[in-house]
C-alpha cells in the first residue's frame, strides 16, 4: 500500500481532497489510491458516525474531521470531494459539492433513482466540474484489454453478452445495504450495476430489458432486510446482441469479494472472449474455427491505467488496480478533461436499474434505448 505519510505532508501546495463517508471503501480503496497520486492531499474527513470518523482520523492523522458536510464544502483548501456514503444521500452531497465548485467522485450506484442521477449529471456539466462514477472494475487490466480487443474486431459482430456475479454473504447483517430507504436497491445497485456498466463499456447500450429479483432472507442477523438478494436481467442490445446478467449474494460456498465468481463472456461472429476477475491479468479467447478456449496474457501496456504511477507488478493484483481510479480522477482535474467513467455512465446505468425495478414489478419488457440520447440532449 502506498505510504500515507508522504501523502499527508506538505499539503498547502497540493490538490486538496475531502472524503465524505469514511468507511471501508474510503480507507481501503480511496486513501491508498490518492496516496499514489503526486501533489495530492486529503485535507478533510466527514462522516455522520463518530466512531467511523474517529477511526479514519486516527489512520490519516487528520484533525479536520466533521460530522456536518456543509463545513467541508465551505473550506477553501478542498478542491474535490469523494462521496462514499449510503446511496440515499449521494444526490444531496454531490449537488452541494457542485454548487460549491468542487470536483466530485461518487461511489456507485450514483443515486437512488434516475431522476436524481440525471440532476447530478446536468448540474456537474453546467458547472464544468470534473465528475466521476466509481465503476471500479473498468480499471481491471483484463477488462480494459477485453474492451480493446472487442473494439479491434476480435469477436466480430457481437451475439451474446453474459455476466455472472456469485457471492455468499449468507445471512449476516450488511448494514444500510439491506435497507431500502437507505440503499434504494439491493444486489441490483450493489453488484449488478457494475455488470450493467461492463456491457455498456464492451458492446454499448441496451435497447430493452426484462428483469426479476428475489429476496431469500427477510432477516439478517436479527435485523430486517427489505431488499433483493438476487437479480437477473435479460436484455437486447443496440448492436443486435442478447444479454444475460445475473448477480447473487446467496450463492452458497462461493465466498466473497475478488476471490468469488465474477465472470463475463462475449460471443460473436468471429470469436469469443472470457473475463474472470480471479485472473485480472489474463483472458480466455477463441476464434472461428477453433474448438476450445486458450489463455492469453494481458499486454504490459494494459496492466495499469495510462499515465498511472502504480507499479502493476507490485501488490495484490486483485486489489491494486482499484487505485488507478483515483489517478484517473486526479489526472482529469489536472488536465481539465472529462473523467472516465463519468456521471454520464453512472446515470445511464441508473436508468437501466430503474427500468429493471419496474420490469420486475410489472412483469414485462421495458424499452431503454432512449436513455443515452436523452442524457446527451439534457
């Protein structure tokens, strides 16, 4: 993990970042990622939970720790904020940051609903601030190389997109993520949102979808749960491909996090490519006329994000790629260019998620082909 000491010194000459929401994601992903970036300093922390805030303050050595985000927004030494809170307050925090002229990085899902996500995207565009959505797995070397190969024509005309995310979270309490009024959706927003974005990145936008959800546990460690544990989407894509997306928290024995099943396959007229997160520096490929998949290594130039100072051979490859998203955010601010993935990508995925909820409720297909164009025209 990059040194936090050098990162937190000589702060006056550096780009000032505030962390709003100081839980595990901030401490495990954002802090070490920002520590890797030159001339950057975390200058303020904010969390409504005093224990969480105290832990983050102790880890960083920062005294500038607040429970009221409005105090953070007033600080002149804060040029950008990272929002890593329960989903329900994403829109409020992001809009306040934009109004204060701050660049904004927001965890996924971007909002509780598409209307909020749209307002966040529009506000950021009007204010001309950098905006980024935390679709972290876009930064996996194998995912980036898979996208490159598909754009180079390796699969020809895409026929099928298939993704499967299987984890075993059992019946343990998962905090605000099992409460609808705080999270909006369960497995759909938590994990399938990434896979929705995978497909947007690899083959483009959906035309229509039908979805289903299921909750297997109404109680987790004695606390009520009113959100889905499993979700699936069947989709048609604008390129003519079909799609099957599935994600579960109750796949018994599958484990959790990067060691569990995260599988993506694209089949096309000229070949097929398979991505598995467990092997972030490899892909499986085959082409027309071949009868089996073969393993290929990701080329050196795809092992890290362009320009990132990260050593791609250092650290755990299942986690170190995550630090590149911090570099992308900072580099976009420095060079006054759009981030990737942006609030556009976050809002597009949110529109699909809203449609999936409606489809599962109404038991019917929903048209979503207009979403991207609507966003571009908004």
